[in-house]
C-alpha cells in the first residue's frame, strides 16, 4: 500500500488540478458542514477550506515544510467507507504531501494526532484514482510518529 500512496503523491505533485468555481467550493463546504454536524464533530476551518481538529498537541518543535515526517493514517469518504488505512508508519517529506496533509502537518508537533476533512482541492482534485473517485471529499485521522 505504501507504494500506491507514494505513486499517488507523485502523481498529484506533477499534474495540475482544475480550478474550482465558487459554487463548487460552496457545495463542498456545505457537504463537509453537514457531515460534521451529523457526526457531532467541531472543527476549525482554515482559509483554504480545510476542516481540522488537533486531538493531541504532541511535543517539541512544530513540523517544517522541509521535514521528513513518519505518520500513520486512516482515510475514508464522507459515507464512512475506508479507502486506506496505514497502521505502520509511512515516511514522506512534508513538501511532497497532498495539500491537506501539508497544511495540517505545519500545525503539528511530533506525537500529535489530528482529524481533518479535506475538500477535493486539497486532496486529489478532479483526478480519478484507483479507489478514490474524482472530486472526493476526504476524511483523515492521522498520528505523527516521528520527524526527521
């Protein structure tokens, strides 16, 4: 599975994503708000449209854009279907991650745990991937295991 994730991250970094209209952005935002309300989860919303909650702060210095981060994660869709579940830590440079992960990593410290809901513009955009349909809103639970 690690190879698939790496391939997807490379694919995302070398291909351009379409620009979403304001109507698209509002629709994605409304879907996320409905999901969070239904689940009873309160999150912060960043300017980019990422909804997140830092569950555990972690310790030490904040992660930097140039760091290599070791983390575990579970990814699912709004309907609860799991599309990926990495229980063993995977290592990536922050700069090579999808937009949502880049953004949240810069808010975290080693040992931190976070929950996030990403609109398509911060995930895989309008690209159809093996298990992820185009324009998917993605939900992640992440834990930072280490930083190099």
